C-alpha cells in the first residue's frame, strides 16, 4: 500500500492528529491484505515517520523542489 500527501494544518500540529491518521491508514491497509506500506516523506518529516516504525530506503530525491526520501514499514 502507498500513502500519499498526508498533512496536518499548522494550528493542529503537535496534538497527535498525524499519528492517528497514520495509525488508521496502517490498520486499513492491513485489513486489505497489505504486507508493507510505502511513502515518500519530505526530508524534514522523516523523524515523525521513524517514530512510527518506518525506515528510510534509497537516496534523497527532489519533488517540487523539496527533498524527499522513500520510507517503508512492514505490517
């Protein structure tokens, strides 16, 4: 499964909303039979995803002028 364009508006960050969105998405992916979830994280957000069990894969790349890196998590 692939997650794309996950974002929480600045006034609502730091309240666990992003974590709950990811948890719900992972749960849904698992019920649909996915064995792994992949996403392309902005470089500045990799720590957030690493805390949720994702790990970096491959090299940095740019998307719309912003550094990104692929990340994966086994379910």
